[in-house]
């Protein structure tokens, strides 16, 4: 546990000093929240409560996308950065176990992603309240809250799991970045379903999505732990 | 402290290390020399429990490879060829991080101790990436030592350093030897290996030769004395007729005499030359540079391949 905590602290210190990572983590949430608020404000002027609720619902989807996207920036850099700075070998030469390394790297991406996502959600609600004059409570339903708070950790975990597998198997940084974008697929598919209004966001749907995601997470994490071996990482990266 | 028997590593069809046998004693500075791509780094990675051998076995710091690799990694320190520092973190934070990973009770105190030891305390807050190459190398060595490892693997510790920084690293290696640490030194700097190492191994996928530098020289070239004469004396070599002389070469007023024990036999040799009327300018024992022996042996190895 001490070693995982040491790794987490190091990862966050490094991320805070890396403008690219900070940009990746901060800009997209701010952009999406700003965009949502702008649309809500425009709609509010039309005195159309239904349209306002629909827009609000659409905006809520961003908070299911962010937990899958934010960890990518941190997770890919977390392995790629080690290789680029030639720090991977000294790190692997310590008593840190493979599972500690995996958990440290994964948590270093998942925790900030969730905090940023939920903070962005809070910011969005406050901004809606201030700018629009009220939160459309008919749109902010318990299933949506369950999705934002319950599915986010699973989406982030899946995203990080995929990224870690790709980063440890890929032969170079560029390939790792490119292939890691597949990690956001589980977040995109439900968004397409919701946005086409083919079905309403219900507790059952969120539970179903959560169940599928939980199984997918378990599978990808099981696979990731199996392939995330120091020898593989050390000898595959060129 | 390190034993290896038949240590072998393949990468697909390529043989990187083949049947390596070696024993390195506690407190020994062991030089591991070979050309680029010879398998030195792979050997270090196997012995430091970073990668597994394809076959063979090894024991490092009393722990058999593959039984408790985590224990091996806590007992060895590794300096990789590149310093491998977190460039955005300060020198202090770099060491604190590794001290934490090594389970040190007071990581900050350990970091401070080593920064002071290496003369980096004043630069502790600077990002590692902003330090000079020599400072970065010192910091990397400090990182490899901060958990007081029993075995230290140093890969090209003075590569790219200015003479002053290189000398301070060599002095450090000598200090570590005096503290009974076992040092496994991979280097291309043959003069450095000659000076620092108790024994050397010449390696190119497999072990070419192993021994004390002086003994290896003697076995290959014998021990020779160079006598410079004030003026050439043709035929003096044949006239010497001393029983302990193994062979003699004479050219332009210089005699190269192969002897068994130059320290004991040189006085008799000089006396005999003076008796024969030679005017002696200088007498010195000829020491074949390690580089020459290395190139000879590696050339032979290339022909074998």
C-alpha cells in the first residue's frame, strides 16, 4: 500500500507539472460545461421548458463521456512518459510488484478523472442555476444521477484498463495514443442510444449498462493485470 | 554474492546471452566488458530480476532468481545507461520517491543524506531535467544507492561525463568497494575497468574470458621488460644467454625481453647488459593496455563466429 501511495503521489506531482496533461484534463470539461451553459442560456430566452429539459438532458450526457476521456490523457502519458524519460527501467528495478505498478498507474488516472467529472457536473449545475435561473428538475432524474455517479467509475476503469493494456503492449508511443481512443467506445454507444431518444434513461437501463460495464471492466482488468508484466513492458518498448 | 550457471536468454530466434557461468564475490568490483549488442544489458536485467532467463540459474545476494524476485530487487541497486530521472520533479522529489518505493522509514532524511553526500543539496529544489549531465548522473547513482544495496549494477557510469565528474564517480566506486559492496560494472571505458576492477569478464553473447586484468595479460602476452639502450647493439640479444629469458626481440636500440618474474629477474638482466657494454637509458615493465587485449580477444571471437 505504501508503494502504491508513493507511486500515486509521484504521478500526480508529475501530471501537475505537465502542461499537456493538465490541458487534456482541464480543457475538455471546461469546454463542454461552457458549451452546455451557452445552449441552455440561449434556450432559456425562448421560454420553452420542454426544449430546456431536452437540452439539459443532452448536457448530462457529457458527464458520461468525460470519465472515459479524461483518464486517457493521464494513463497513456503515465506509461509513455516513463519510457520517454527512460525512467521505466529504474522504476521496474525497485521492489514494486507488477500489480502495485498497475494499480498505482490506474488509480492515478481514475481518481482525478472522477473528481474532475463530478466537479464539472457540480459546476454545470451551479452555472445552470445562476445563468438560467433554475435547474429543470424534471430532467435531472434519479436514473441520470445514478448514471453520472454510478457509471462514471466503471467507465473510467474500463478506459484506463484498455489504455494500460495498449500502453504495455504497444511498440511505440504514437501507437499507444491512437489505439487508446477505443477505450471510450463503452461511453459512446449508450450516448448514441440516449441521444436518438429510442429509449428513456431509466433505472433499469442504467442498471443494465452498469452490469455490462462491470463485466467488461472485470474482463479488461483481469486481462490487463495478466499482460501488464514488467518483462513485456521492458522488452517491447523500443 | 552473484553466481550464475548456464544463464541463457533468447529473444525469439536471437540468442542474447548463452550459457553464462560466473561467480562474483562480496566486495568485488567486477568488470563486464563487451561490444554494443553483446548482451551485457540483458545479463544485468536478468541478474537484477527484471527479466527471466530462458534457461540456467543464478543467485544474487543470497536469493535464487525466480524464487523471490522482489527480495532481489530490494537488495540490488541498478544504474541504467541513461540516468532515467523524472525531469519535471526536483532532485529531492526524485530521491524521496525511490526511497519510498524501497520502503525507507524516513524517505526525506535518506534523500537529504544522499543529496548532501553527492554535493547536490544546494540544487535539491531544481527540476532534475535542469541539472547538468554530471549532476544527473550523480543523482542517478544516489538513487541506486539510497537503500544501501548489497549488489550494485552500474551500466556505463562515466559515459558522457567530463573528466572531473568521471573522476568523482570513479572515486565513489572505490569508496563503495571499501565498504564491502559488490559492484557489477558494465563499461566500454577499458582504462577505467583496468583501474577499478578486481576481475573482468570479456563477453560477447557468451563468456570470452574471465580473470584478473593482470593475470589475463600475463596468460596471453607473458611478462615483458623493455630496455632502451643509448645506442643500438646488434646481436646483443643472442649474447645475453640468461636461463630465465623466455624470448627476446631487439629493434632500433630497444630490447623487449619476455620474463617469468620481472621484479626478481630485471636486476640480473641489467647487470648482464652492462657487462656486455650496453649503455642503458631506461628499464620498464611493459604493460599491454587492456584495450589491446580486448581487441585481440574480440577479433578472435569474431573469427570463431
